C-alpha cells in the first residue's frame, strides 16, 4: 500500500473524492522490465459497479497523464475493495472497530509479525515528551495489543461468513 501522504495517494484522493467515491487504498507494484501496476480501490455507500470503476479509471487516467507521477509504463486498475477490505487511513480503524482483522507488521512486536483479532479502534500511547504515536488497539490471543500505525505493513478485514471457525 502507498503511504497516506504519498503523491500517488494524494492525487488519487483528489480525483476519487471529487467524483463522490471513497478512496480505500492505492497500491503500486513493479514488474520485471520496468512495467508496473497501479491499483486504486474505491468504495461507495451503495456499493461499486463496473461502470463506477470505469468512470474513475477514465478520470484518474487523464490526471495521471498530466501529472505524470510514475515513470515508464504501468497499467491502471480501479477496483472495489472486496470483502477483505484493506484498512489504510486512520479513520478506517475507527469505522471498523469491532470487526475481525488481520495485520502484518513491518517489524516484530514481542516476537510477532502477524496478528488476527478484533479491532478495538484507534488510540494514542501515553508518552511524556512530544506527540504520542497513533496506535491501533487489537484484541488477539487473549490480550490487547497496542500497535503503532507506523509499524503496520498491512491490515485487512476478515470476511464474516457466519461461522466462527477462523476465530
């Protein structure tokens, strides 16, 4: 996922929100030979159709051609976030509190890089000096984990199909 403050994310945010959609996430993958894929996930309260994706793709493509933030050839894909929706922006962690999520950490916390549990929401660590880092609170493995947003590599909802087998 692209960082929230990246040029690509900010450019996509301008286009997507001006069209009345929610920007969920932006991914950029490099392939062999210098080509890449720019994937933009969008959502809407009524859901997302293929026509929605095509409209956003058309509009975003024009802006990308003018702004030219990526060198070389790349494919643009606009998609709905799916059932295992990525959680990227801080407001996602507030909105989906109470939901089951999977997280992957960029660095180990207490020997762990992967956790799965119930998202309790956002918070801040109590630090005497400076601004406290923003954290997510996750109930997993019988305890509450406090994970700085800066350490998250990825976070996704776990789809709920009515069975508790994965929990």
